[in-house]
C-alpha cells in the first residue's frame, strides 16, 4: 500500500489544487500504484498555509492505513510526501508505532524536500519503525525557500537513510 501526501494547498479550492498538483511526483506515484494494483494507493491533499491541518492529514492517513491493514494485514506500507506533506508522512510513521492492535513497520518513506514549518507537529526525527528513507532535497545554494530548513534529517541506526541533493527549486524537487 502506498499513501501519498502532497505539499501545502495554499488555500485554493479542491479543483484548483488538483489541477496544480495533477503531475506532482506524489500524485504520479499514487496513480502508478493504482494502475499496477487497483486501490493500493491513497492520495491526500497537503496542509494549508502555515502548516494548518498537518496533524489532521496525518491522522486521516493513519486511519486509512489502519483500515486498509484490517483487510490486508500483510500488505507492506510505503509513504511518499512533498514539502509539508513529507512532514505529515513522518507523523504518520510515528503514529504507526502506537497502533493499539499491532505496531507497524513502514517499509519505505520517499520524501521530496520535506519541510515542517509548523509548530503543531514535531517531525525532526524519522521514527525507528521506518525501514528505509529516500530524501530528495533542494540545493540550498539555489536560494529557493532559503528560510525553510528540511525536516526528517535525523534517524535511528536501524533505518537505511539515503539523501540526495538536487540543483533545483523546492517546487522542482516535488515535480
């Protein structure tokens, strides 16, 4: 199962947001998952400006995973997120550690320039229940979103963490 959370919604209505993010890496990953195996991917729109809604989106995504796992308990979990959606994915992984019936391992997390920029969700550290993290980060020398530091840069020894820096803007990393 693949759960994807895109970047900040910007306050646009759902139709405008979908039009803007139809070709994002997160959206394309979910579409590919559903093409390969119908209903195996779930897309979530990102939080609003200021990070409002990040915790709610993480809760909704986590609830979806719990429900999906009831039907398919052996299905591996993969997360993909861009910008604040990446921060929400980290929160989803943290919540998966606390599932009352069964603590879940996240097979892999794919982050595209994950940033938090919210005081409501702590996402500095990848939880130890994540097996692998692939984090694509914009090159700070480009100057795109220079005041936005990345989140999810700390991780446990049990997590395979691969970070790559790309010479592009924050939006460019997200597709």
